[in-house]
């Protein structure tokens, strides 16, 4: 009976704090890397692609040109 309880304690999350904390550490590292890569990819795909060619009316220039 005592042998049976010890075997189940090794596989139970409540009794095996070392394996649980290791699992949670790796899960946290994976989540942080996933968010970092995902955020970087999102910023890369929605980056500013340069100045567009905008036509400015002549009457709104610093020295306006009227007809």
C-alpha cells in the first residue's frame, strides 16, 4: 500500500514541485518568445513603406501662386 502511494505522488502535479516549476518555466519562456516573434512580425508587415507622392495645390504653398 505504501509503495502504491509513493508511485502516484511522483506523477502528481501537486506533489512534484520540481517538475511542475520546470514545466511552467519552459511554458513561460515559450509564451514570451511566441509573443515577441508575433509582435515583431506584426510590426514588420505593417511598417511604414515610405513617403507617398502627394500633389499640393499651388495656392497653399509658402509663397502661393494665384491664377
